[in-house]
């Protein structure tokens, strides 16, 4: 009768909790030492996994240089800041993504060595990658990254342009949109096409009263070893039909008096630089 009273629906809640606790204790005591160690280890690993996932969400990497021009043979300095101290650069890496290639790790800042080519300079909340005697084929987008147990967090990237991309055949064309099936319900897509360049360029868009959404740039290999670069944006169709002037500004080189050309929209008209 007493056992029936304890386990009945009318039993006090504290007795029910005590019964559950006793059951867990009994199960734990029934395990041998090896099983107990295994269970404890699984709980420890789970706690580490949760902590690493939280850190991956909280840690923020920011690269303030969207573009960086540097002359051939000089030293490039690429900066990356963190939201917290990352222990003197341990688990900080630098990756390079060239056009048409997957990112490749170029430097592990935690290896404790700085060679003649790559070096890491770390402060409490930031790190800087130095690339000495930089060459044209080292142009691309550089990403800082922080590796944790189960996460790899990347910065926003810095496009490094080495040398002068301008050639005698360089030209810039701004292509306007064509109305889609949905008319003014669709955004207006514009493309800045840069032909006949030898390397990457800096492309900046200006649309009065708008913050255009930029797509991923495309790189095409052309004849004679030159490149064709395509940079696109999207703006509301109403803004486009209002007669707003869209400007695509292209910067080609790293000199102090950087060569810059503007291409303002005009249908099917070339602007040579």
C-alpha cells in the first residue's frame, strides 16, 4: 500500500523527484569504472562542442581595407581586427583566393615563425599580414580566419592589387538593364565591364540616393593574356527610370596619382581610358 501511494497520481511532487533521483543513482552505480569514465568523457566533449559553437558565433573578424594597391616589389600590409583577444595570434590564418580558384592558406600565424616572404604582426585585438617583395601573381582577395575546435570564422576580405592593371587596350563599358517580364517589379541590373586589363582593378559604384546591391565579380580570360572583368549591381527599377545617373569608377594602379576613369550610363557607348 505504501508503494502504491508513492507512485500514484496523487503522490507529492517531491517524492516523485526523489524517486527519479534514486533511479538515476542506481543506474550510475550499476556501471563499472570504464563505463563511468566513458560517460563522463562524452559529457565533457559535448560541453566543449557547445562552447566552441558559441565562440564561433560571437567572434567577429573585420578587415578595414576593402582594396589595397601596392607596387611590385614593395611590402603589403593587410589588417584584421577581432572582437576579443585571440591569444597572440594562435589559430589565426591567412587565406588567398585568386580568380577562379578556391581559397588557399598562405600563412599560419600560430606557427611562431616569420619568414622572408610572409610575417604576422599581432596585437591584443588585431593582426597584420606582411607580404614582402610582393609580385603581380600574388594579387587576389586575402581573408583572415580564426580556427576553433569545430569552426573556421573568416573576415570580410581585402582585395590586393599589385602593380598597374592598365594596358593600351583597356576600356570600360557600362551596360544598362532591359525590362523583365515583371516590369517595374523587377530590379534594374547594371554591369560595369572592364576589358583589356592585366590584373584586378578597383570598382566603385555611385548611385544618388541608393545603396546598390553588388553581385560577385566575374573574371574572364581574353586574348593576349588580358582579362575581362564584370562587376554588377542592382537598384530599384523606379530609381533607374527616374533618370538617376549611375557611375562606375575604375581605378587601375597603385601610384600616388592613381589613374581613375568614370563610366556614366549611356546605352551601348564605349568609354576608352
